[in-house]
């Protein structure tokens, strides 16, 4: 039987704590659970210690973000000889046979294995997931998509050794898209298993205007870091694209959008030294996780 380390990065975990942890404890496939808390301001740590005293918890003294906190867990998975790391979002839970079906259907060409993502109602496909798999290539029991978000990722040990962990240039959001780009660069596949199910409770989140521009910044940064592009193409698809959007908006006297995109372009440009470092590191086959 393969050894699996489930990694949950938490921040103010209380609303989903029992549902998430209980689903993993009830898994038909054994897994060890590691919780990495990003300095929660609620009672997350106290509640876990009281209700699940046997669980392994690392309480960070500050918020490391999603990628860097997961990297702590991924290093532990490598150091302690786990065959797979299973990343699970805090606002999520799994069906009892989900992990078993992911392991059973694993193939060596899979760099990332994910279940079907349903929303928190447990009845409908998660809207984001439905978009990710819209043009997927499907086989009998699995499909292959260019991207699936990291709410539920099963990562094989060899992938961690060869590709590494999340790029630290991303604090929260974008790190999974960047990792998916790297999976493609290394000629591996992102697979979802059709009869494995998990649930992501994000269907009722309001979309605020500032969140749109945060998403746009993250998108352009992932394009800049995308090692499937050469340097000039990456620069054009990131800084150049944001600059163009801003210029067009200003031409239409839309000063809010124009200013927002020019700000994104400037922030992207200022990150160029870190992007160069990120692109160089991500092209290497490595065993270091930052």
C-alpha cells in the first residue's frame, strides 16, 4: 500500500474544520494528515488540538501564503518517504472512496491527479472545474485537462523530486496555474478521475471588483513565468498585454480600468528580476523545494 501524506494549509479554518478533517479520517485509503496553519486569527489551532489531538499540526508564526506553506509539507513528504502528497483545500472535503480511486487509477504519465470537483451542495459541478475540463481529452475512466486548480491534487513523489514545489513568487493564487504550466513543460499530464468525487465549498462567494484586478495581476504574472514560452513571448503576454489593456481603456476614457491595468503592467515589470530567477529554477530538474 502506498504512503500518502495529506496536506491542508489553513487560515481561519473553523467553518469547514470538522467536515474536511472527518472526510479524510473516513477515507477508505489510509492517509496521514498534516495541517499547516498560516497564523489563523480564529480558534483553529485550539479546536484541532482539542478535537483531533493525534493530528500533526505546524503553526506558522505568520501567513506564508498558499504555495510556501504547502512547500513545507511537500518537503516533509519527500524527507519522510511518502509515495504521494495529497493537497486538499481547507474549504473542501472528499468522498470516502475518493483517495482510493485516485491511487488506483494513477498512471506514470500523470503529474497531477485530481477527482471530479463538485461544489458545496454536493450536487453540482464546481463552476471553475466545469470550465477547466470543458475541452478535456477523455478516456474510459479519466480525462486530461490543461489545468485543474489545486483544491485537490495528488502529487507523486517522483514529480516532487523532478519538478519541485510551488514557485515562491506567488503568495496566494496563481501558484497552481504556474505549477500546471511546469507539468506541461516536463511532458506530464493533469488527469481527473471520473468516478472520484470531492467537494469545494466556494459557490456562494461574491465577486468583488478589486478581486477582478487581483485575478488579472495573477494571470499576467503566470504568463510571465510560463516556461513553455520563450522570454520575449512571455514578456509580451504579460507586461505587453497589461499595458495594451490599459492603453485601450484610457483611449475610451475609462480611467479606472486604464489606471488599474497600467498599475498591473508596472508591478509586473518591477518583478522582472524575480521572474528571471523563477523561470531559470523551474526549467531545471531538481530535488529542492523552496
